[in-house]
C-alpha cells in the first residue's frame, strides 16, 4: 500500500509538472509530431501506473483532444497532490521548529491556524499530518488512477477506428497473400519447367533413341535405358522437392508432432522441444507452422552461432502459439534476407502475427501467433 500511495503521489506531481509544461509549450505541441510524442509518453506513464499492456499509438485528432483534457484535469489534480504533500511538510517543520521563526513569519496550519505555542504546534500539527497523510495514503492513488484512465480513454481509438484499422490491415495482408501466392505459383512453374519437365523430355529422347537402336546396336540401347533410369530418378527427386514446398509429405505421414521432431533431429544446433496439446489442426495451419519452424531453425543453424535452441508450440483455444529462442549472438535483420519476410507473409495469410526480438548480443526470440480453428 505504501508503494501504491507513493506511486500515486509521484504520478500526480508529475502530472502537475507536465500539465504546466503543456500550457507553456502549447504552440509547439500543436505540431503533429511533437504532440504525438508528448501524448505517447504520458500514455506509457498511465499504462505503467495501471499495469496494463500498451496498445497502438493514438490518432492526431485524439492527441489534440487529450492535450486540452490533460490541461483541464491535470492541473487541479496535480495541485491537490501538491497542496496535500506540501502541507504535510509544513506541519512536520512547524511542530519542532515553530519557535525559530519570527512572530510574523511563523507557519500556518489548516490555512489560518497560526502556530504560536507548543500546544498548537504539536496538537494541530499532528492532526494536519494525520489527516493529510490519510489523504495521501488513500485518496491520491485513486485520483492518480482516475487521471490515468481518463488519459487512456481519450487516447484510445474508438470501435469505429479499430474496425477501420482492422480493415486496412486485412486489406494489406490480402494484397500480400495474393502477391505471395502469385510468386509461389511462378516458382513452382519455373521449377517444374526447368527441372522436372526437362528431365522428362530427356527421358523421352533417350527412350526414342533406344527404340530406334534396338535392332542395330543392343549395347547402346542398354546404355540409353540406364541413362533414362537415372534421369527418371532425378526427376522424381526434383518433383518431391517441389511438392514438399507446397505441403510437406512428412506432415501427412507423421503429423506436426513427428515433423517437428524430425526437424529438430536434422538441426545442427541442439533443439529442446516443448509441445502442448495441439489437438486436430487444419492442413493450412500445420503447413504454416512447419514452414515457420523450419525456417527459424535454419536461421539458428546458419546465422545465430548458437549452442542451443528452444522450441515451444502451444494451443490456447483457437490460437496456435510458436516460440523459437536461441542463445546466439542476436542482431537478426529482416533486410538481410533471413526469411522473416516470408514467414510474415505466410502467417499474415492466416491473420496472424510475427514478433522478432533479437538485440545485438542475443538472445533471439521469434514469437508467432495465428488462428487455427477448423
């Protein structure tokens, strides 16, 4: 409770100071960039006091509304805290040292009670400390939380703004998914045309030559058939590789649990796996989860210089959560082509989110969440 009273008092005194600063800097704060930064700083203060997670930055219109609301509410609440705490200090000084002041300069308690003797100093001073201390203990934290909630209520986006923002996000993700789908189809067509199709053409030519040489040169026929057999095996291997990028066969054979175990076994970095009860997942969710984890473990092996990695996959209701962490050097940069952009596109297709935390020096944590309802 003491920490609560202290944080409430400190918050209100800070509110008074920032409200005065807001009044003095009002012409500057009318600039969008300055106003947004000022409001965002106060928003973070309110979140810390209330202990709630931060949301998206506010719009310009709400920032301007908050600026004037902060002045109107912050000044009286801050002054109340200042008067309360200041008069506690006055009483604490007046009780032992009232005699040290001249008759005209002696402190006043409860507005108009002049301290002229020990009885008044000790009696009225004690009452003032108790009353105002109780106010600082119980009332100031309530006022601080009231101001914090008011700030967040003014700065928080409305339901309509949230819906508009959500539509914008879904529109962008849809465009990204369409582009990614087109790129994926082009890649598959290119792989089949340049690889598998070329192998099949070569097989047809070899078998055609073998058929024409069957009567005249049996030794050449045997060689051609052997070459055609090797080429067919190469074509099958390339076809399997293409199919695996569409939907990994191991998912159909062993499920996501078995597929992740195989990924961990192939990793050059030791991987500790923690799997929750995943239940039955849609094929699309399994494929995205497999791709994200495979890409993440590949990055750990190639770029992180890590000695171990931790993989956790859990399901809470209709949301699948994936976390891949390593003890490597960190500093992962999406611009360097580490596959994070591809992960984001695939996860965005399922209306999910990707969060990468990789400070220089490590560790690195990749957290992915997306819906997995049937």
